[in-house]
C-alpha cells in the first residue's frame, strides 16, 4: 500500500512545533551559561527545525503544482527566496553552509560558535519563515 506524502499544512504544523521547541531550547541555552550539553541540544533541535522547514518548502511547491524535485537544500532555498517565503536568501544559504561546516567528525571545536549563531541569527530567519508562510497559506 502506497502512503500519501504529508500535506504542506501538516509539514508546516510539524515545523511550527519544532520551532517552538527550538525557541525554548535557545531560551534555556542563554540561561545555562552556554553549557556544552545545551550547545548540543540547540544544534540538534535546530537541525530538525531546519530540515522540517526545507520539507515544508518542498511541499509548498508541490501544493502549487510546481516541481518539488530540488537537487538539494540550496536549490530549495533559492526557490523559496524567489517565491518570497524567506526574506534573507544569503542568511539561509549561510545556515546551510554552517550545517555543512559543523560536523561532529571534524576535530575543530566549532560547537559553541555554531550554537551561538543559531541562537543569535538563524532562529530569527526561521521565525520569519513561519510568519511569511502563515500569510501565504491564509
């Protein structure tokens, strides 16, 4: 039996729940004196939220009848910027680069810098996406 893909609205609901969790984790992170365990939690929650944003973008285009077959997160981000789902294309591309740059296998201690970037910059971009898509879906 073939399972139908989730709707754009369902993906967006999942995204909003993940964003709520990310906002809470970031608040805790700021009060936890940048504890390494909290840094990991911020990063994991951010990665889930970002993945759900990309899935929501893909489903938004599928709902419009447009091809959602992007070759990667950069293509989806560029299309979302062109469609005005996101307002800072460079910031979103920076998010992708930072995710690529942060890899637990690298010996460089990059965790704190990445968690700080999430809590100061990237969360705002994700919140703006929620606001813009809410308007588009209404």
